[in-house]
C-alpha cells in the first residue's frame, strides 16, 4: 500500500542541491507581492502567529481528462528549504517600499518551521483531492503559496501529458525533446516531470546534469546540410558516434537516405529517425526497406509533432521509439493545472494550544472551497482496483486508515521525504495499475474515480 | 525608422547580470544533446569550422493570430554571453560519455565569437520573417540552437498574448499575476515579456528584482479568512498599508464588503478588487455603490480568469485595472511559438574567405525552408502604414535600405545592442502604430502583412 503518514519513506542521502545551472540559491522571491503585504498587515494586527492550515487542491481536471498526476513534490521540498531572504533581497524589498522595517526584520530570520503533508510524487489525483497541506503559523505558511503553486501547477501539467503519452506508447520508449519549445528552466523541470510520468530519456543536458535523467541525441538536419552530400554526413556521424548511432533520414529523399545509411553504417546501424511526412506510411516503408537491406535490427524513431493521439495512431506501425517535444512540455493542450492554495483552517488566537477551526470563502461563481484540513483515502475492491477517492475532515475511519494517500513531507521545517526520482516514477506506474481500466482511454470522459466527501 | 545594422542603439551601461535568484551562471547545458554530438562529428570530419549562417523564423502564426511579437532578445544576449562550460559541466559530459576528449577540450575553450543580427525586441513579425541570424563557424553556431529557441519561443508567446490584451484593455492598466500558473522561473521571463507587450506591472517579486518591473499586490482571501470578521481584516490592512490600499471584496458578500471597506478606509480608499462572479454586473453595481458612498475616486480592479476577450467584454464596464494570470503566462491558448533555427547557408570549406552558399532541407510535410541568409524590410505607405514585409537574399534594394528590420545584436562575440526593457516596450508600441488597423482586431484572421520574398 502507499506510504501513510505513519510509515515514512527513508530519507534520500543525496543533497537537495546538486548544483548549477538549474538550482537557484534562494526561492524566496518567486513570490507574489501580496504574500508579503499580508504578512506585514498580519504582523501588525497580531494575527500573524495564528496556527493555520493551507491546502492545495484543484476544483477540476482539464476538460475530458480522467486523472491528474502529482509532480514537482521533490522540487517543492527544495523550494521550501531554500526559501530564505538574503541581504540583497531585503535591500530590494526595502528600497522598493514593498514592506516595512519590522516585516523586513521578520523576513531576515525566516525559515519554514511548520509541517507539510501531501500526496507523494507520481500519485494520481482528482478534483478535490487534498494534494498538499501546509501547517504552521499564518505568516510562515502564507509566504509559500506562490512558489508551491508554480511548481505543482507546471510540473503536474507536464506529468499528466506524459502519462497519457506513455499509455498511448504502450511500452515503447518515449524521448522528451521539448526544451526548445518552453522556457529554458521550465524545460528542465518538464524533463523531470515527464520522467515521473513515464518518459524514458531526454534530449536536455541540464536535465541529465541536474536530475540524472538519461540523455540522448545524435544529429539534426543542419548536420546533413553542413556536408557536401548526405553520404558525407552519414559517414562523418558513423565515424564519430559508431554504427549504433541514429541517422536522420528525411533531409532529402527518405528511401535514398535509408539506402545510403545502411551502406555507410552496415546492417548494425542503430536506428533511423524520421522527423517529417506521413509517419505511418513512412514507418512501414522504411521498415520494409531496412529489412530488405538486412538491417532487421535497425530501429525506427519518429519525432514529428507528436501528441498522445498521434502516438496511439502509430500503435500498429513498426515504430520503436517516439520523440516528443511541443505537446509534452505544453501539457498537450493544458499547460497548467488549476491548483489553488487555500486557507482551510486557523486558530482564533495565537495561543499555542488554540484549536483550528474550518474557514472557507463563500461560494460565488464556482470559486467556493471546503473548510477544514482534510485527509484522503483510496480504498480498493477485492480485485485491487480503486473504487473511489474518499476525502474527509476529522478522524480517519478505521477501515480507511490503511488506504490513506497523504504522506508526511516536512516535519517541523525539516524535509523527511526526499526520495530518488525513480521512486516517484515507479509510484506513478503502481498508482495507474490500481485505477479502473477506463483511466487508459485517451478519449474525453469523466474522472475515473468519484471523490466522496465524508 | 527602426534601427538598422548601420545605426546601432547605444549600449546599456547596466551589467547583463543583476543577480540571483533569476540569472544563472551558465546557460551551456540548456542544450539538446545532439548539438554536442553534431559538434563532435563535425570536428572529426573537418567540417566544424565551415562558416555558417543559421536563421530563426516561424512558418506560421498561431491559428487566427494577425501578428507575432519578438520578445526575449535581451535574454538571448545574456544567454549567449554566459554560454560557457565549467569544470563540473565538462565532468558531467565526460562521465556520461556524451562527447569524446577532443570535443570536451574544444568545449572548455568555447565562447561565441560570431555575429548575430535580428529583429529588435518588441518588434512584430510574420510567418517567414528572418527573426535572428547567427553567423560564425558551424561549431560555434550550432551549440546555441536550443537555448535561443527556448527563450524566443517562450517569451514571444507571452508577449503576443500580452499585446492582444493591451489592445483589448485600450489604455487601462494591466497587472501580470500569473506566477502561480507557470514554472517559477518561466514566470519571471513571462513578467518581462508581458511588460514588453504592454503590461504595466507584475505581482512577481523576482521580476521586480531582476528586471525592475513595477510590482504590486495587497491581499488575498486568506487574509480575510484569517481574521474573525471581514471588518477586522480590512481594518488590519488599512492600518498597515494605508487607505490607498486595494481591499478584496468578494470573500463573503460583495455589497456588504464594499460598505465595510468604505466605512473602514473612508472615501479615500484606493481600490477594491473583485476576483469572482459576473464581473460586468458586479463592476457596475460596485461602481454605483462606491459613488453612492462618496468614494468616487476609489478604483475597481478585476482579476478573475481574464483573457483578451474577457477584457474586451469589459470595455464598457467601470473597471480601472485588469489583473491577468493563467491566460497571459500560457500565451492565451498558444503557450509556445513555432520558431525554428535552421542552417540556411554555409561555406564549402573552412578556408577563411570561402563564400557561403544557400542550403535547405527538401520540402516534405510542410517542413521546407528557404535557403540563404535573408534581410527583411517593412516599407510604409504615404500615411506611414506598413504595406508588406519584404524578405530577400542578396543585396538590399536601395529603396528598401531605410526600412530594414534587422539590427546588429552581437559583433565578433560581443553584445552591441543591450538596451533597457523600456526601449523594447516603446518599440512595440511604435511597431503596432505602424500596422494596418486590422492588427487591432481580436477576431481570427490572416496575418495583417503579407510576406513577399524577392
């Protein structure tokens, strides 16, 4: 069963920061100004120290999607740990008059000392799932809103697209190659999220450097065009990268290129890549041609504007791997999730033992939220298939205790659930395996699990 | 007229790096692995030093869009300047076997020493516009592909959405507040691009810190919920931020909140913010109520799921400012541009004086490109309105010389066109003012200028 708050995963011994160029020394300014002005006003009104619980959840999935995928949790933990205001930042806030002197002083000593519970990375979710709960004083929790949402909204959107593409690919390898289609650092996070969602490798060197994701890549059309003939280019590439390399065969004429490729590299040629044209037709033709040339083991990689539907449409084609760019890093039509970070409970005073009571914005235009800190459980039927997502406040019913979804991520300000990325990737596979079969449908539909509030 | 290669804008005396947490010390790993394997193969085959010209262009605008907006150029210049491989990166590339020893040695000494020409930031563009030309050896130019495209594709997508929203807002101020809906660093670049496209301020403190964009923000629903009553919350905020602050009035009942707000802050209350509900109806009601309460100067800010169409639909409503999040940072349906970086010309040998000759991939599935390094000009009619975008190779016809769009950005590896962000913002306004009126239509249509190839 999934980790529950009582059963913590072992801490990963790796440092949270493996270095530049991707990690940033402080995350404290990835923050909307109003978090700081609220802090200032609360410090002044004496409400800043009231114990509070904020929750991250979404009111809906993107239209037609059947499940969401939690991704970015590991990055959230790094971001919380590195949320510190250094002198240059404080000088900026002071010079711009963002907050007053007492608030600057408070910020100078800030570090998060509260608790965070949440769905572990790779887990699936549904509308209303309490994905993350941040508990502490109002002041220390409110500051984290923007950066937590940035990370989860972006990474989960990419992971959801990746997961659907992985379903469509049905076991064939998927290469993430969307770096050029999104912000250069979003690209690194996208590689990471794609890996969680089921991708196998990335073209992005920074993602390899930062997260240890396997990197791949051989050549582009420019390399062929640089040489006087396609044969020259193929020869140069094989001389440098070996016959196991992947030759790009659609710069001029595909059939001619395939012939030249096998002549140059021999039948042990690793793969050919097709980046344009009618991929279904071309894959069949190229496979036939390769087989006729004795290159039965040479694989075919396709990489042209793929999304989950295009991947699915190639299920019967002799394709050995898919490279996906734009549609992956832009969430296949849904580049962000609609996760929000809401105050759901708070104490009436700053007395240490004051009980938390539920609070909620009144419904208007669909923007209501449910008060109270929530637990969530996903009970299974006798066949091991999830039946529903049960969400509630108060004590967890004993029969659901073993099916809880939230794990403890941060305790008293210390990260207690750092884990290798591989673990999140495996967790996603395990979570998918427990969903009803309809989760595997690419067609539009309702969320595959109903969320029941008790 | 626009800056032409002969008339360089003065260099901005500011340092390219104003500091953390947003700048990164090296951009060299924001690179697809194949750039490096192509380099290795070219070094080995003796083609690496052939002089080459790469061009950035797009084959199409997003469906129905009438113009594109160049943004990110300033970030590209920083990225090119900071494209260096340090020891840790080289160790990574070595340990992972990405490239061989001679290539690592070459990379260790890398810095770009070529030339870059391009459309200046804020300029508009059309399908086929030669947005950027990178000239140098194949080796030094090919490495920059991924990071240049990442930046331009992301930033230009946001700037285009911003520009349309600015058209819709017709002079009313626009606040960028989408940080929580996109990657935390993409958010900073998005603020920057939105500013170029016509936004006035941002909620994102990192964007203020890094780029000097004005930051704004006061409070969220959590602040109201933290307090025992709405009145307590408003009093706390006014006590801390003054009566010129913006009070959020839709946590419970809007009419009651507006009454309380004016009671607490007095008629000098700066603004009220409405974040949910029927904004058109509410804006009229709240305006009437404020006026009845004597708060005629209190402004109304609306911030609920706005895009350019929602903004336009509020044109007749008494709204004083718009806050835009999700739809801005995700490019209002088009989160990336389809810009590509293509080798368009190269020498036949690595002799220093060898002439460049045009090269191009053969057309297949619409992915053809036009060979040769291109110039672009946008002649005006007698009323000062642009007539067409003329793109050509070879010498520029004398009558078009004064209407050229490209400026020199980098000469011999040195950035020569750094400029304040304000300049790009003004350039965008000037470029828009020269487009035919149909550019201001939000409805779907064709690009407003035809691109003529000569």
